[in-house]
C-alpha cells in the first residue's frame, strides 16, 4: 500500500511516517518548509496554499490512501481551503482520504460530552477554519473520514509537554487553566488509529481521543510528576477570568470509534504514569 502523509514533518505526521514505514508501506510524506526527522520512502514539497499543489502531488504519487495531518493554525488558506482542494483531488481519483480535525471546532459550552453527531460551534479563528474544512471535505467527498482529536501528547516531545516544562522552570510567563478540559491522546495511539481507519470502509466523522478528561492544570501536574518537576511551581488560573478566547469544557466521546478499532486509545492517566521513571 502506498500511503501519502500530508504534513509529514509535523509532530503527528512524523509518527505516521514512522508507523507506516515500519508496517512496510511505501510512504510518501509532504512538507511545507523543510523535511522532518522521520525517514519516509520519499519527501515531496507541498504548500496547501497552492491551488494546484494537491492535485499535482496526487497525480505524481497516485497513493492508495492519503492522511492529512497538516497544521496551519488559523491560516485560512492552509487549514480551511487546502484540505478541501485535497479532498477534491482525492475524490476525483477515488483515493481513500483521512482528514485530521480538532476538538477546537466546539465551544465547550452547554454540553458534557461531544459525540460525532454534535454540530461545530467554534469560538476561535483556528476552530472556525477547522470546522470549515470538515464541512468542505465531506461535501465534496462524503466517503472521506474526518477524524477529530484532542491534545496530542508524546513522551516529552509535544508542544503541550514542553509548555509544562517552560512554566515549571520559569522560562515562560503564563498559567495552566483549571477550567479548561480536554481528552488527551498519545500520538502513537492516534497515528495507529488513523492508519487503521485509512484503508477501511469507514466514512464521515470519527472521534479519536483518550477516555480521560483532564483540565490543563491537572494534565500539567501529571507531566510534571512524570518528569520529576516541582508541581508546586506550576502556575494556575482560569480561562473564564483570563479574557483569552478559547473553548472551555470539550470532552470528545470516542466510544463509537473505539468499538471499531483494534488500537486501544489509552487515557492520559495511564500513558503518563506508565512513562514515569522507577523511583
């Protein structure tokens, strides 16, 4: 199987490259600025702001499946328009497509849990761009998979873990919110789940997040305990009083997707405690 990973130099993309190559797939990965540290079969340059870029790459590579793990933040051209162009190109060729989306499409107000039937209600430009991409991708290619996920965590190398270190050491002036809740997922579990869905007959929206709900502050405490940091030095605050835009309580319900997966989506309490060094 030939797998094309869009955004292969990113945190999730790099893990997808590693797992796909380990599984023996021909793995082509794209980058926008420079190739990443992973070693796919081949690197290809792709700027999703280029209107003709997705079609050209799919013509050259002719993959069996495409997984879009790109991250353009609030850049509308990359995060909203680029995935739709990619979906049009994939649909034209009948190529399987998995588009990675985010829990940022939800406001976190008025619900305890969000399942796949819940309509987007973004409150940030990034969330709005992700919501637009979801709608556009499924409009032009209903057979595609839109996979929403939450905080993506690794073994110390994710942006969320690095932030905890910077706060604990005083290298960054900020705080972890006690009223902002998410369902963190380990990058290796997420990548395995995406690679499992890619060649399947799945379509539509799927939620892929961990079963544990943690506040940003409680997540920080677990990371600090794992890494031997002083938890007392972690500053805390509330988003509600910070004046900063962003969703509050967003709990992705991933049970429906978990039932069809062989991959186990571990909770953050499990994978963070499993990684603690012996005392």
